[in-house]
C-alpha cells in the first residue's frame, strides 16, 4: 500500500499539530478541517476517518515529537516528579510535593487512557468528518467561554466579601513590598513555588476531574488542553496552575498515543511517507516547544477568551466553507 502525503502537506500539518496540540483549539480538529477546507488532493489523501488511515498514523506519529518537546521544556519538573515517585515507592509514603504530584499524574491519566483504547476508533470513524468537527470546535469555544465566566463570577464574589480591614492590611503590605527591592525581587519565584505546591495538594477528586476532562478530546474539535484547563478553572485553579497541570497531564497521554502508532509507521501504512513523517515531526516538535514556552508565560495573567473567540468564529467559518 503506497500512501500519498506530499512534503508541503507534511510541513503544514506538522506545524499545525505542534501549535494546536498545546493551544486550547484542538489539534485533531485542525487536522480534519485544514485538508477539507483546502480541498482537492488534500481532502482526498488526508482523511483520518478511514479505517486504515496512513494520515492518522502520520498525525499520531507527530505526537511523539510533541511529547518530547514537552519533556525537554519541563525536564526539571519531570526529573523531580520521577524522583518523587521513586522515593515514594522506596519509603512507602506520599508526603512531599513531588511525590503527591507524581501519583496524581499517574492516577489522572488512567481515565483518558482507558477511554482512548476503548473509544478512539469508533469516535474517529464516526465523528472525524468536517461538519461534526466544525460543530465540536464551536462547542469547544463555548466551553472556554463558560469556564472564564465561572472564574470571573467566583472572583467577583470573593471581591465582594473582601473586608475593609483586609484591604487596608494588604495595601500596607503591597506598599512595603513596592518599597523593598528584596521582596519585589523574590515575587516571581514565590509565585512559581506556590503554583507547584497548589497542584501537589489538589484533592484527588478535583485532579481526577481535570484528568478525565481530556476524554472529551476524543471528539475532533474538542481540545485536550482546553478541556483540562477549563475544568481546572471550574475547580478553582488559577489560569497559570490550570495550564501547567494541563501540560504535565498531556505529556504521558500524547507520548503513549504516539508510541502506540509508531509500529504502524514501520509497516505498510508507513510506505512512502517515512521521510514526510520525519520532516513533520521535526516541525511539530519545534512548534510545540515554542508554543509551550509562550503559553506558560501567557497564562500567568491572561485568559482563555481569545482562544474561545477563535474556536467559535473559526468553527462557524469552517462549517460554511466545508458545506459550500
């Protein structure tokens, strides 16, 4: 079986995969919609809903590069997490932050792993078509909007309960910090440490809800990172903590999905496209590294709304274009 996948197609899809896997806008959705909108040989050759799709093997193969980019970016975190898991097993305890976070990541990837093995093929062959994908992309946008609305409502309620005494106390503290270079210089380090501590102390039920939310991404057009971040906001996490937890959760899931498909690329499905896979993987990995670097800073003080607008407007436009 000789597959058709051009170098330009591999380059475009590789870049798109690297960016959209981490941005909350659905990588699988873009992999379905981009060929459908371009049409011609792209729509004919790049079809993930085929039962034995070389294009699907290509896409999932790109996941390995995306996961490696995440591992490289968070390498210190993963060393700490793996060390925590080893010490936890050795001393039969779960007390330190890295030990708790390590086991939370293990437990929270189980639901999406099981669901992926049981449902991925059925959902892909039934739903991975342009019109349903465009609709799910719109739904993804509304999920992001809803999470921001919820977060805003909680912030307003908290602000309304804020006492005058606490306000005066915090104002004095803020002014003291502003006048103290030593305090001001340690703020960013303190914030990062607090985010890590918050994640490690998440109750199991909240963490499982965030992990299980990734199951929604089996529907093309729903973003894995978007669903996880939105659920994190619903569960009271900050944007920065929700994004960080989402990226850490995504790494083993994306890597496992890619590794499972690598044997397919070594067989008949990989005939004629192995060079394209290497090119696409290189571009995907580079794009993923740049994306996670950007998003880690972006979510320190910004919201999901721009991505929500992108999904709604882009989904409506795609729905019109694929049915014209």
